[in-house]
């Protein structure tokens, strides 16, 4: 249909870029980029078509009829047509030039070859003709098909120029390699190393977009390792680089926290496929932030590392220190400063609690407190803790997993009996004030806390009458009634 409209308007028309790549990779893709250029093209009134992308988009939107949404961006000479799950991007063939201090190109009309020259990678520069006379003809000037077969990410032109012009392409190269399970071509890899400092002109928002796509890959560790090897990681995320290395003292070392962290991240990526959605939950969004929690779960270890002559290397309170770091890291990376950040912060803070439970006796009180603090995120926390078991000792790993199952069983039993998850004390502050004839004061909060602790410790059941009786007992002891 797009080709028919292009033929009617005498426009040469090609589908280009990611959709073509994914077609050969047998990957589903709903975003279709279409490039077109005039060939004696005229509008119905006889005028020359100066912006073929917009003109073709308008014609296609009209042809699609009801439900098609057209967006026109005259400044850039582009247009978008959406209908259902389909998204078509239309643009005239372009050529680009860059200035040293900006990744925003100077855009001019160009030929199809010039448009393919400006593409980031060979596998994204392939085009298929949509016009009737050459329908389905593949134009592949940079052997993108061969690179697909060899699983290689390579730039069409000189990689130093490609990455210097638009440094975000370095992030995209690593992202595509991670998503597709491809390798960076040697010259492409070396050019990223040489141009790594150029990433400083890219906004943190654009970098964050690429990092999130890496995080949602099947093996996100591969992307972070490439970021490290190319020298980009210390420039965009020095706190993660600080996890690298092993320090040895008196013949005793500790695990490399960087590679342990990436193993935990991959474990979470595998396990998170079994997560079930919560009510009103966008599962993909939740999985993303659980993976960020995995990446950051030990981020506080460098600051907490100490040598103890008796215990060896220790990382006391690294969970608390790491949780305090999360808001600053999210702010610097331009990640959300909302409930998503709070979720990651909570996961980092609580990730040691379940392992402390299995190393000590699993008391009802400790489990109640964990249920109360984790709330509806308790399943995610337990998944993170399972992923955190990376020992090479298979017997030790099996023992930890068995013990976590015991904790889970205890959680189910206590939740069914005590309804602790996300509970609020049965007696409210205003009711305490009314019963005891108190004005607002710190005593109200102290009584509410005492009631909460009594319920969590199993002193009283999670019921209104029991809570009220306990409150009156405390008030009597304190001479309040």
C-alpha cells in the first residue's frame, strides 16, 4: 500500500534500517522507517514535491482511513503515521554534516546512497524497494547481510568519524551487540576506545535510554563488560567501576564485586522471566527496576570495606550505605526520582535481611518485620536474594536455596495468620487522642510505634480489640489514664 501511493506520486520509496535488519533476523518489529526521494514527482495540482516524506505520509494516512494518526514535523521534513500497533516513520533522503561541539547534524536533502552513508551500522543501512517495478529489491552497499551472518557490529564509514560526529553511536553499538548477541568489529571497538571521551557531549537522558535497553537484554552483563572494556564505564558510571578488583591482605582476598554483581544481574534477568504481574503492574517496567536493584545491590561495598584481623575482609552495613547512594546515582544518570527509585533503594537496603534470617534462627518476629518492611515487593526481594547466591560450591548454593524456601514457607504461614504485609496499626492516632484525651504530641507516635512493635513481635495479634487493650495498658503504665 505504501509502495502503491509512492508509485502514484512518482516517488522512489524504500523501507530502511531496523525493520529490514529484523526481517532477516526473524525478529518482530512494528517500527518501520521509510525513506523516499522525488523522481519527477508532482502533486495533483502540478506542484513539485519539496518534502517527499511528509507528502507520502499524508497520502498513506488518508489511505489507511479511520484510526490512522498523522504527526508532521515540518522543521525536520519528517512525518509519522500510527494505526493500531503499527508505526511508520517517513523521511526524505538526507545527508548530514556535524560540528565538533554537537551531535546534532546539519541536515540537507540527499540521495539514497548519501542517506545510507549516514546510518550508524552496516546492519542498519540496508534498504528494500517498495516501488512496483523493483519491489523487494535489496540495496546493501556495505555488506550488512554478511555482517548479520557473521554477527558483527560495524560502521558503514570510518568509525572514528562516525563516533566523533555522534558519540551516542558508541552506546548504540554496545547496546546492539548486547541485544543481538553480536560482536563489535575490531576497528569499531578500537574506535570506541579512542573516542570514549567524546561521550561527555551526550546528555545523560540519552545515555540512560541506552543503558535501560542494555538492562532489558537477555544477558545485560555483556553490555556492562563492553562499556568497561571500551573505557566508557568510568566516564558514565564511576561508582560501578569502583567495584572492580580484588585486594589481598595476609593471603586473604575477597571476590571481585564487579563480576559478582554482573553475575547477580544475569541471574535476576533469568529468574525475572518467571515474575507474575501484580494488580495494575506493567511487568516489563517492574523487571527493569529489579535489574537496576541487582546492579546496585552491592554498590556500597567499596565504601564499607574494612580489614578485620580475625574475620578478614568485611563489608558491614554496605546495604545501608548502598541504599543511601541510590538517589544520588539515579539523579546523576537522569533516572527517575520517583517511586521507581524508592523501589530500587528499598531492594538495596533489604537485600541482606533474608540471608541474615537463614544464618540465624528463623524467628516469627524477624519474618514479620521483613514482611512489613518489604510489603508487596517481598517476592521481588526474595528473587534478588536467590540471584545473589553465586558461590561455585554447589552444595553451599543448594543449602542456601533450601533455606530460602524455608523462609518463604514461614512467610506464607505468618501472612495467612497475621496479615502483616503492608499492614497499618489497627488503632489510629486520632482515636488514641480521643480515648486518652490528649492533644497532638510525641506520645501519640510512641504509642503507635509500641503497638506496631507488639504486633510484629507476636506479643498481641493484629486485631483492633487487642491493640486497644494493649494501648490502654501502656497508657496506664505511663500514668496517662
